[in-house]
C-alpha cells in the first residue's frame, strides 16, 4: 500500500509528497496502536487476574483472626442428607455428595444467610470432586466453610491405607485451599472415642496430615488452621494438653445439658490453644411424652449460645448440631424414627439421633438423589435468628472498609463494643443481652440504646483490593476498546481520503 501511494504521489510534486508523508505517518501510528491493543488484550486473557483470594486466617493467643479481625463463629453443622439417603460417609448405592447438588445447597444457603450464620462445618465430601460452585455460593452469602476430612479406620490400620488417606486429603486441599470461603480444616471426628489404637499413634498421624495440609498451602501462599474435633468426657483435657502439637486449634463436641458447667475454666487451665465448639445442642423429641417439643429445644440451645458468648475469652464460637434432621441415624432411613439412648445432657434424658436439626423435613414423599426435601424451620431457628441478628457481616479483606468493632466480640476488655442491644460498662463488651464479656470490663446493664457495629463498607470508606483491581481492569479494557473503535474509523477515513487523492 505504501508503495502504491508513493508511486502515485511522485507525479504530484511537493504537495503530493507532503500529503503522502502525512497519511503514511497516521497509518503507521494507527497500525502500532492496534498491535499494542492486541498485546494488552492477550495479556489480560492469559493472566486471568483473580478478583478474590484466599481468606487471610491466623491465630493470635486464643483468638482466630480472619482478614485482620477476631472471628467468632456462629454456625451450624451442615450435612443436608435427604430422607432415604446416606451421607457420603457410607459406601452405598444410596450415597451422594450433597455439596455437588445445587438443588440442596441452593435451597439452604438463603435460609442460612437469613439466620445470619457466618460459618458452616462439613463432616466431609468426596475428595476427588471440585466443590468450587458450592464454595462460591457460600462466599456470596458471607458464609465461611470448615471443610471436613473423613477418617477411615480401616485405612488407618495399614501403612498402605495411611498413604491412601494422605493422598485423598492432599487432593482435596489442592483443589480447595485457595478458595476465599475456606476458614479451616478438620481431620476426623471424635477420634478419642476409639480405643483400638494407641493414642500416640492416632495423634501422630493427625499431625502428619496437618503438616501435609500446611505444606500444600505454603505452595499456594495461604494458610488455614487444622483441628480435630474431640468428644467431651474422660481424660479429654489430658489428651488436649499432651497432643496440642497435632492441631492448630482444639475443637470440642459439648453435650452437657443446658449449660457447659466448668468446661471452659478447666480448658483454660490446661491448654493455651484457641477452642471452637464444633457441636452443641439438644434434640426436639420428647420421649417421655411421645411428642416433639420444639419450645424446649429452642430454650436450651439459646441458653447454650449465650453461655458461649459469656466465655468468649476462652472460646472462639460454636456450631449448633445440626442444620436438618438426619433420618439416616436409624434404620430404615426413609422413616423419622425415635430411636435413641440415655443421656443426662438431654431435656428428657434420651438423645434421639434423628431429631437434632434446627430444620425439619416436611415434604411427604421419599426423594432420590439429587432432589431436595422441603424443609420447615423449627422454633430454634427463630431463637437463633433473634440472638444472631445483631452481628455485622463477616469481613472479606483487611482493606474493605470494615468496621473494626462491629463484627466480633472483644476479649480483652480494653475497648467496649455494643452489639444489637445493651449499654457497656466502663471497658466491657455487651452482646445481645447486655452482658459484659471483656475480661477486665465491668458488667454492663441491659438496654435498647446500644449501637450496632458497622458492616463492611459502611465505615472506613475504603475499597477492597478486588474492587480496585476490577475497576482498573474495566477502565483499561474500556480504554482499549474505545481506542480500537477510533483507530478503525480514522484508518478507514484515511484510506478513503488517500483513495480520493490518488484517483
């Protein structure tokens, strides 16, 4: 094209040569701009800059720190197994990975969000399946996930089995550790109830798996604490004290009635690690009167939550057992049975395994995977909703404009924070009932004038790194697209004028 223009212009003297030089300069500039634009678009497409990253989780004393702020868990144990089905823990044709079923978790997550849950605990899922869609849905609802890894005693019994367990865990961690919804990992469940193996051997392997998790996460530039929930009773404090190197925080399943008695005092004296209560609650079936008693369940669970809060200098929150009634607790699994065992921790003296849910399965028909049952909230749902409604949304990133006092419960007593209602004493922290929880604060008085902590973005005025990156990329792409459009128009115009000049 340049040769054509140069040849046509030679016969037009000085004016033609000036016009030729002008148009050639424009065309070379526009060609260069188009090349730069193509390179920029290619760079963005290849890099795929992420707008979210793994949550920044750490431990400070007895506190769990998330994105720079103390995190206090208000959550539920989440194993949403439909009637007539097994959870993933059993090798059965009637087994399913319910965290791969959108029909199930899309039913539940809006209800969990309305409850103001900030974390759910999973007992396990299939380790070779990518659960990003489920984690995305939780993250969008401001819900963190404690991902569980199921312990297999038959595999633990042999060296080859242990290698398989570790490989399964490593596969799971590699798939999910970088997701921003992940809060922590659990290895096994109530391992201290098995007396067939030496305590030292069991917890040495727990430590091996914990170290394997952290090794993978180090390569991914992230870190999440690892725990192993233990059952209360017996020599549990001796176990916690002697095996503290096996975990990053202790997790305990506490069923002690309507209160926790002296558990937190004894724990504080024995162990310095953070403590999360990974199961607490009561069932709703009244064996003595052969009927469901939702009111008593709601009363007891509400009282237990309030006692957790009063002891927040020792614990970092708790998870109610469980989200929905588990019909798989007894046979047959398509019937809501009242089987159970004697338990002084239950209102009626009997623990009915299939009635612990805060949600009841209400639809009449038996379902098969992957369909979801219809759930009905029990009274305990409303009780927890009222207790939890005053808490601010969990922070996403340190620079997200999150209020530094609205989300969590103070433990040092140096700065008072009022959540929902009540007025503080001189240095304490009031949560819902006006009870001071700061360790050095004086008791506040109940009232209605307390102020609610600000949710993310309502104070501080900052933008998250993800938001800033999104704005920058959007501006860059917009500029490039505009430049391309202008370049095409100008180039066509230049070509048209050159054509008129030549012919």
